[in-house]
């Protein structure tokens, strides 16, 4: 996994424009940058290139084959891009390459997930009709487990043990507008026996910065900021 953070300012609502600018810079023939086979067909696979805002800075997260693909951007003589009515000078602030062994462990890891789009327009109605927090939490835990399995399939990881997910704290929900639809974005804490690298996305529209996962820090450690 390659995490590239650029020394520029970017707001969360500008992520779609940031993504589009990178796609135009690299060329639409490079599918991993946008997951579209053509103008009407979508590649339904976990995105290996994801666009985010980390600490107010634009970030590109490259996973598996996406690490090799990002060279099609860095090979350009000019990295700068246009966002709306302004140019971003795309100097690298930090670049981190890590290799992780994906597996189901015998211990639990603690995470936060922000702006997680867990529900579509159909099952959000089911969720809203449920009575009690316990029933809703169980429903979301199943959804989160399915999201982890979807991520595993996308990176060719064969899961050989049961995945356990437990929501430990629900923070808030906020309305999210995605492609003209109104959806719910969840902010919550959870534990699981799967190690998930920081900044990987789970759920819908992870390529646009939704569902960012971070490992919870101990009290004597510095928290990540967004």
C-alpha cells in the first residue's frame, strides 16, 4: 500500500473534482483510476486507487496493483491539476510505502470509521424501521462484515476464518449526497479480528473518501486528525 499526501489544501467536498482532475491527467484508458470500463459500464470491484483528504491535504491511496498504476501519474512532467477555479501545485508532503499481511487474527483491533455509507436506499428503510439500538447495531455489524469481505475479494485475499465485528460506539449520522441521492453517513467505533491498514475505505464510494478506517490510538499516542 502506497499513501501519497500532497502539500496543498483540499476540502472534503472537493474530492470528486480532485479525482476527476487526476483521471484527466492520467487518461481515461487507465481503468484503475476510475473503475469505469466505458461511459456506461462500471467495474464493480473494490477500488485499488482511492482519493481522500487527510489533515486537510489531498491524498491518493494505492493498493495492490494500484501501486504500479500510480506511476502513470508520476511519469507526467507536470503534476499540477485544476480544481474548480484554482490550480493545485502537487508537491509531495509525505509518501509512505508499506506491505501488510492480510489475515484473520486471534485478537481484536480497535478502529474508527468516518462517513461510512453502509446503506442503500432500499435497506435504509429497513434500518429505520428497526426498534432499539441493539437490533440496528447488529444490522450494521453484518453490513460491515460484508464490506470487509468485499475488500478482501478485491485484493485477492482468501479469507479462511470467520470475521468478527463488534460496534463499540455509535457517534453520529449525517446526510450524504451521492450522485443526486440522499444517503446516510455513519461515524462509529468498532472492533474486529482483521487488521485493516490506516486510511483504507469500507462501504460505498470509498474512491471518493467515504468510509475511511483508522486504527484507534492509545491515550498516550497522538490521534490522527482529518
